C-alpha cells in the first residue's frame, strides 16, 4: 500500500514523501535503513476508513517513581549519545525493568514506535509518568533533530528535581520523627499513666487542682470514646486523601502553602526554581516563548504563579518585557527580575533564566537547613512543655498531701 510519511534526515531537515510497503512497520524499517527518523506515517485512505493509530486517547497508565524516571531518562540520554536508535534504547531499558506494570508500559511505547508513531505521542499515552513539560521537550528534540541533546537536558531536570525532593524529605525526617514520638508519649500518658493516678487520688480522697482535673477528664474522655476518635481520624485521613486527588483540592492546597509563615517562603522559592528551570530549558531548546510559558504554567497550580503566567502571556503577546511582568508580580526575587532583564537585552534569555534557577537551588538548600534548625528546637520545646505540664499536674497533689500529713 501507499504510505505518506514525515521524517527527519541526518542533517536535521524535515522530509515529506511517500513509500510503497506492505505495512507501516515495514515502511518504517525501510526508511530507517535510509538514515531517516520517522515522525509520522499514514496511508492515503480516507480518514473515515482508516483506524487512527497516531492520535490515541491518553490513558492514566502507571507512574514511575521519581528515582526510576531519573534513571530511565539518564540511560536514554547515554544510549542515544552513543549512537543507539530510540527503539533499541527503549528495548535495552525494558530488559532492565522487572515490575510487570512498568514492563507493560515500555512494551506499549516500543510497539507504538515500531508502528511509526512519534516518540512524543507514544509518551503522551502515559501522562502520569511523562508530563506535559517532558513531552514538550521531547517534541522539540524530534522537530529539530536534536533528540539526544533534549534527553540530556531532561536528564538534568529530572536529576535536579529528585535531588531537591531528597533534600526536602531528608530535612523533614527528623522533625517528623520528633512529632511522632511526642504524640506517642502523650497517648501513653493518657491511656496508661493517668488511670493509675486517678484511682489513687479517688482512693485517698485527695482534692486535685483544676489543671489536674482537666487532665484527668481528658484521659477519661479518650479512654471512653477512643473508637469514635479513631473513626474521626480515619475519616479525616480519607477526606485529605480525597482532597489531594481532586483538581480543586490540589489547587486549594497549593494556594495555602505559600501563605504559611517561613514555610510559605520556602515553598514559593521551590516553585520559582521549578518554573524557571522549565522555562529556561524550553527556551534553550528553541521552543517558542509562548509555548514555553504554556508548558511551564503546568508545573504549578498556585494561584499567584498562575496570575504571573497570565501577565507574562500578555506581556509577550503585546511586545512587552517579561522582566516587567516578573517584577510587578511581587512573587519573584528582585535579582531574578534583573537577571531576566539583562538576558532580554543580551539575547540570552534562556541562559539567564537557567542561571537564576541554579542560584535558587543553592539558596533553597540553605533555607531548608535554616527552617530545619528552627523546627527541631520548637518541637522539643513543645514536647517538653507538654510532658512537664502533665508531670506537674500529677505530682503536685501528691506533694500537697505529703506536706499536709
């Protein structure tokens, strides 16, 4: 049958032509032997008679962990740089995969590629793993014939994202452990220590202070209604889980994150770093500014930054300066606005934005350490205050009784 194809030659030039072959796969193999990279292939039958294989409906699929995605992206960049084709590179990665759901995902991608579907469209079938930014950079690489370079950039983005995630989770691990220990100690006191003191006070007929009485009443309430409290806790956890799975809930959580004192500043700077790195990479990859803004917009749901992107779109469309929109937003650091202004004047906008993203990563690491050093003593102080209050409330009546004897 007669097939029409779009392909890229070794010089990066786009070619549109037709070929006679028994199937799409046979045509793709023949074109690859000519040194052509097929981006799209179709037969000449009317669209009503031809099954659509190039525009499948995206499915949720599976989600690779960030660590695995970083390894896959890095390996793809390495294999492509060594001269491997996309399909052999995908097959090599698939052979290293052990989990059945991941194997099925890579098998689907390989089958799509062998059927002549562009890599970008094959990846878009799995949006939980390959987001819009990832696919946008891959699409830029396919269009310009620089797929290897784009995967190297993607590898850098994913690795930096994973490194920042590890720093944040590592910094919060010790404070979280302290909080868990504090709650555990408080529950042990309420459920096991207070009943003994309560029985002893009743037996001795000791008149207890108001603080001690409140503490004893709280202990009685927790012991008497713990099934209800446990049910409320389960419902609360389920409600939060449901909230973060809905777009409106994630939007609300993202909005309030930047309003928390000190923590909000860190969250805002982390969003700035993610947004700027995405924009810089796309612009350096020769993606149009408006398209880069649209893709970078999807990296955050925060209302303030969405308003910033609206201002950026308006500035670029009307021929204005991006740096002016950044400065008027009030959510971007002043030195970033100045660096972007310099990049616009020098024609090195992408490089300037990437410089700002790298600088933000360094300052964010320092801010994470500062916040961690502040949170740890605060938790210790609160834990000490709670334990001290409980101890004083329990032992003061005993001291009073002893002194009265």
